[in-house]
């Protein structure tokens, strides 16, 4: 697969023309405004990840890889020991912005491992290696998304109804995406699906981003409130559920946007296949089960205030606002990865991906 700069610019993040900044689309402004941000400091990169200007596990990893290179460029005059110490400090800081998405720590640690393995070189030489590595991270994600989309497409047929939750398209990854990649690739090949996109409360990624991406691509999409999924399934309009993932544990439990586990429970009740789609970098074999996944707690005020002119609850009303939930592997039909489709028993078959 030949990957061009145009391919990289279609996704979530890329380098500015002079390579001094990371350029992202501010996802908090979609769908009404398309605003780009240029990130040149550790604080700006941290904030963009924290406030969800860039979001989606693979997208965060791509942004972090580029971010580490941009920060390295700024330290090119330092002695190697100081350069190494400063880069590790920046890496730890970026990782702390969103702890649940394993791709963030994976990308940062990959960049730091390359640095640590080449301390006998000059700092400018290491900076150049980091440049090539961050491009490689992005190229690999494009290739992975294409393979995931191919495998996912094999699980559905022309005319099927597919329900998805949250956003796992190009905005959240690179070209094609993961959970909606099969729909976009299918459209290119003349295969048509009807997609039901959960709005995904409280941050509305399904409404603001997934329905936006699908509509722009010409895919037949219907936006539904999260609490309508059961009725849509009961009506027989859904033949498969495709969702993304931010972290997959070694036993197949996985974390995804809050509400995913509820969709899985409904799908089980109605006998609908339920799939999570993600790159192998999302699989954390050092995480035994979903109980070991740290769940990010977000500002409770998002529930009451974020999308409203006036608060939708009294100021004294408490809110609970976890960003993710964990779906039990027993509710999962299969895990679709860039290395193939993994079926139960997941604790056995996930290991085979890495052999």
C-alpha cells in the first residue's frame, strides 16, 4: 500500500509544513465549524488531548508521536543526557493527559525507546530518527485501518444495518478508521449499509462526528439517541454492531466510550453479533482483565452545562461522569484487528496475534 502525504493529512493529525508544530482538526468545534489547531508546546499538546480536541485512541497515539518529535526539535541543542531527561519528562506529562487510551502511552514509549537505544548518536541525529519514527507510526496506522476495514467488511453484507457507538472513523484514527472503516471502504466498493449512529452522551461524538463523517462520505446514516438502540434492534433493523476500543485486556474485556457495554448487553439479548474493531496496539497483554483498566473520570459539569445555553440541572445536583465503561468479553462475538479476526476463547487467541 503506497501512502502519500495527502493520505496522512486526511486523518486526525499531521506535521505543519515546516514540521515545527502538530496540526489537528479541533473536534470540539465539529460539525458546525472546521477549525485547525497548531500545537507547538507540551502544554498545548497535553491540553488538546485532555479537552478532546484530538480524541480516539489511535488518533491520540499519532498526535503524541508527532508531538514528541516536535518537542525533540526544540531541544536539539541540548547535551544528550539533558535531552534524554527532558524528553522523558515531557513523555510522562503527555501520558498523564488521558490514562485509559493505551495508544497514548504506547506511542510515547515507542519514541522514548528509540531515543534510549541511540544515545551514542548526536542529538540532531536522534531527532531525525524520531522524525522517521513518528511518520512510521502514522503510516502503520493507515495500513492497520485499511486491514481492519477489510476484515470488518467480511463480516457483513450489502444492505445490512449496522449500529455503532461513539466515533471510530478517520477523525479518531487515520484514513478509513476502525469501527466505521468497513462502512467507508464498502461505500468505495459499491457496498451499501444503513448505519444507526448512537448520539453518545454526554460528549455527543456519535452525533457530532460519526454522523458527520458518514454523511460526508455518502453513507446512509440515521442518528438516534442512546436510549433508542433497543427499539431499533427489536425492529430488526440491525444485523451487526461495530464499536471501537481504547484498551483491550488480555482476556478480551475492553474499554470504550461510556455506554458501549449497554449496547453489548442489548445485542446479546436480541441475538445480534457484537464486534469491537481496533489495531493490535490497543491490546494490552499486561492488563489481565477489564477490572485492571483505569477509567478516566471527567468533569461532572459536562453533563449539566456543556451543550446547553442554561444548565439542565440544579447547581447542587451531583453528577457522575466516567468517560469509558468496560464491556465483558462474554458479550463479544469477535475482536477485529489488523492481524485478523479473533474469536473466543480470547485469553488464548489474543496471545496468538503476538507469536
